[in-house]
DNA sequence: CTGTTAGCGCGTTCAG
DNA sequence: CTGAACGCGCTAACAG
């Protein structure tokens, strides 16, 4: 249909000519770090640029300078509120520093994560932020770390979100502690017979939350038998099916803890569909405090993580632009976590 | 703390030397389009690249070729399920074509949208996809279009999502028709006294849905008085407050239509918090069919849009890789929309 | 089929 | 403070 002439964008050269100055002067007026250019010239260049609709070619600039303005963010699933909230934080913080963020999704597939990291290196991003739930599979783990190490060796910076990934920078989420506190709070509310919809065993975040929860229960002398731990997908449907399996097992439980909110939402729906009133018949709790859990019925008890802040922190951590107050130690202080009791876990 | 040597990444030159061939040969073996290189050499190059951990510098490649592998996606709010679902589709389709997508958020601010487009042009993206709800403000609209036009003049491609933005490619969402059908369906269910939580008047999508809904009601001889139309933010809280205002007005309504699901979720919560059982006292309907509306109580009646497909289509439309069957006409066929009746609107 | 050379658009020396 | 020349890493003509 439409095959326009497609003239190429105005180049710095064009601007220089239009303004009647040299390339160097034009460059200095538009992007120069050391500001030492006659105001007259400067104006003429700016106007010429304006007139020609010139925009700095970031790629060429990157090639010349040897450094990019790109941030690469890896998430398991961008449609998952957990990740999209983190992404929002990353993008927000990045735009403050005039950084562009590119997002890639890994789908929780270790091989794909590795491939993606490799592909992304081609962009020579300033920083790479890995928010995808990492697995504990040794094989890929080793390759991933080596890939990331050489990325750092060549001037990149990587930041992980969630569990410690020394020697890489990490925004630590206190998965274990948060889950422990939740367990304690629930025990104090009078719950005694727990089950956990735990997500895949290889996902570290899931594992940590499960362990923390179990520890918390132990503090109250409550044990969590293995048959009360159901592994399933880290998704809403995973939670739904997990709850179905739990019910089918005939176990008598008074509280179901899903290791993340998305799953917990599935649990609530599964209970309801099975004719059990969530919060009355069986309590339900999740983890993350994604926005929607306030709006389901009953509102979900959960462990709050300030997701957007986490994203922001990850970027700042990586770019070294920590404008938080006391980062004296340099050690990664975990993001504070907060237990939020809502209607899904009334006192028993 | 850690100040590593930071040697720069291996270059094609390094690889060529390591393999004992020329730059050109190395280039051809690694990225060449026409595959005319001795298999022996090819292997040696590949191995050398492997050994050195070489990755093509996409920027340099872009500068040399004069074309990028970048897709720029503009959304109003990436944490909003509507946009994150679309983003998922875009990213998915993009990765199939080995395209990298960078996401920028505009926050529904026309000025910021314009600035962002300008900034993004620096990346020389192959395509730019605008999914943010565009406003009808003439001033910025003109500038935006002119900016986009010159982007296309210089070889870029732009695709809009939602309302027609000729002469730019558009993935049309049938906002008006979907809303009309919904209205008809609701009227047939026995509802008579409607109110609409309409979002900001300047947002075109909101406006279209409002109008379509009103038309649908008119077909059944039902009118929608102005005082039953409440404008508020296009967010969950906007919906919540809109519902509060509605209740405060004392209007007697039996159904509230929020022009998007996120707002409708807020409406449901507001009703409940006001002691009104959503779906029993007052019916509620939304638009979009975001994932979570299945899980709130009662499940929300809405108009389904296949959000991920929309994202995919947008990319394909822009890259010209339509692998859909019949795009004979070339005219933008709207994405089909479907009315989904759920528990929030029982028959009256 | 391979190697040489000249750009791509820009930043940055280095003289003037 | 300005301009000319070179280099960034890579591709694309051009010869050999």
C-alpha cells in the first residue's frame, strides 16, 4: 500500500551544516558534558536541531562513548501483578536517570532465562535486573552466573531481586522472615491445622516462604506434615488446582497458605467453587500484597512487600544512585515486610 | 568496594584475530544474511566467538546497518493489568521476530506522552506502539501526530491500539460496539436504572464506551440522564470514589457500568463497603475482562477483549508480519469483542 | 569465497 | 573556545 520515500532522520552533521558550525560544536551544544561553548553558537545549534527535528541517535552515541543508557529487566511474566509492579518501579526510577528499560520475559524457564541473558548482552545494557524467580537447578545456575559474571567483568552491573545471589547485588526480600511472622500471627489468631500450596519445589522464593512458614508454626508447636504441602504452578490456576487437590485429599485444615497472592486468589476461588466459604470455613493467606487482594472477598491476609519500591531499589542499587539514607554497611538490608491481616483470616 | 578491571567486551575484531580470519568473514559467519562462507572458517569463527564470550554489539550493528531491532511500547501504566497483558502480547510476538521491546510509561499525561515519544525516537526503534489511552486534547494531539508522522517519514512504523488514529496503523478495539452489546444484554436481563462511572471525559476510550453504552440503552428505550454519568479517574480508586459519589447522590440505580474492569473492581468494593451487596442490591459491569475479574465476588460481568492478542496484533501490524488469515481488505478490522455475563448481573 | 576499504552517526582527542 | 581528524564496532561495497 504505502511506500513512502523514507528519508533518513536528521543527523548531527545536518544540524551542524544548518547552523553553520562544525560537528564538534554541534555535538558539544547538544550533548556535551563539559559546557564550554559560546552561547550564541549554542542557540543556533539548538534552533537548527529544532528546525530539523533532530534527535540524538542513541545507538551511535552509545557506540562512540562505549556506554549505553539501557537497562534490561528480566521477569518471569509481565502480566503477573508481582512483576508488573516491580517493573513499574524500575521504569520509574530509570526514567529519572534518563535510562531506557527493555523488558524480556523468561516464563520461569531456566534455559530461556539463560538464553535471554545472552541475547540481552548484545544490547550492552548498563545494568541487568533479574526479577524472575530463580530456580535451584544447578546446571543452568552455574552457566547463568558465569554469563552474568563476564557481563560484570565487561563493565555491566547486575542486580537480583529476592534471594541472595552473591556476589551480585541483591534487593533482598525477607521471604523467610515474612512467612514466619505470618505463621506466628495466624497461630495467634487461633488457627491450628495448616496446609500450604507451595508452588514448584525448584523455585527458590517458594521454597523460602514455605520454610519460613513452617518455622513460624514450629515456634508455636505446630507441625506441618508433608502431605499438607502441595506443590503446583506459581500461578492463579496453580493455586486453584492445588486447593482442589487439597480438598480431594480429604485433609481437615483450617487455614491454607499459598506462597504468593496470585495463587491465593486461585485458592479462594477454588474453595468457593467447592462450596466452602473462604474465611469462614477455611482461612486463606497469601504473600506479596498485590493490589487486587484488597478487592477479592474476603480481602486477603498477606505479607506486604512494597513492590514498586523494590523495583526502584533494584535500579538504584545497580546504578549506584542510592538516595536512601543509611546504606552505611553496604550489606544488603532486606526490604522490610509486613503482615497484613484481613478478612480472609478471622480470629477463630 | 569492588572495582574490577572492567575489560571491555570482546569485539568482532578480537574474534576475527582469534580465528585467524578477516573481519568480514567473521561478520558473515556470525550475522551474515547471505550464507556464503566456507564451513571450516565458519566453525572456527563460531568457536572463537564462543571461547571469547563474544556477543554482537547490537548498537554498533544498528549504526552500521541503519536499522534497529527495537520496538518501543508506550503504556499509561504498566502495573495496570490492561496494559501489562497487552505488553505480554507485544513482547511475545516481538521475541518471535528477535525484536527487543522497550517500555515507557506515560501516566496518561499528554505532555509526558509527547516527551516520551520524542525521547524514544532517539532509539530509532523499528516500530512504536502506543497503547496509552489517548486524550482528545487538540493541542498535544497535533504535536503528537506531527512527531509520529516525521517518525514514519524517517522509516519508522507506528501502531496505535484502541481508537482509530488514521493515517497510522491501528488495532481497533470495538469499544462502542462492545459497550452497546453489553447495554443490550443488561437491558434484556431486566435492568432499567443505569449509572455509568465513566472515567475522565478527555480519554477517548472512556468516551467511546460511554457513548456505545448509551446507544445500547437507547435501543431499549432506556435513557441515561447526565446526572447518572460520573466522571472519575481511570483507576481502581477512581471507580471506588465514583461509586461513592453515586451513592451519595441518592440516585436509585439497579446497575452500575464502569467503563473498565479496574474501575469496576473499585465499584464492587465501594458498594460492599457501603453495605450493599454487589450483584444482589445493584448489578455491576465492567469492560476488558482482565484476569482478576473472574476471582472477585461476585464474578464480574464484562466485555471481553483478548488483550494479549491485541498486543501481538499490534506488533504484527507494525512489522507487516501478519500471519492472520484474511487481511485482504487492508482496512483495520476491529478486534472482536464478547459480552460475558457473570454473577455480578443476575437476571432481575 | 575471502580480505580490504569505506562508511554508519557520534564523541573526543588534538591542534589552531 | 572552535574545528579537523580519528576511532567506536560493525556492515557493505569493492576488489582479489
